[in-house]
């Protein structure tokens, strides 16, 4: 599954099944879009995303945000990959 489709699926799940607020969905969308763009993952398969790519992303954005914002971005990624693993879209989460 391509990353773009996986993000879309995750956001739909968050909206329809978890009934998250529009502000939370907006933050998730922004965080995942930034993740995708920061390390140029537009056409990557989600199964190919590993700890090293996540570490690269975090080191790239580390100096640009306050610790609280970095925690939120990390939590978004964690939630995203846990969803993919729970739905059997990936065999294991890189977290």
C-alpha cells in the first residue's frame, strides 16, 4: 500500500470510527503530510518505512519545533503505524 493511500485510510478511520475533532484531524493531516514531504516519501510503500526513516525525519525537524510539538508529531506517527499494524496493512510497526 502506498503511503498516500495509507494516510487517507487512517484519516478516514480517525474521522468516522474514532470521531476525532476536526482540529485533531487537521493536526494529524499536517503531521503526516510533513513526514511524507520531509523525507520525500510520496511514492513509497508503507512496508518499506523503518526506524531509520523515522529517525531521519525526527532529526530533520528536531531544531524547528518546541518539545511539545515534537511529541505530538511523534504521537501522530505512532498512532498511524499502530493503526496500520492493527489492520494488518503492515506486519509490524517501526515503533
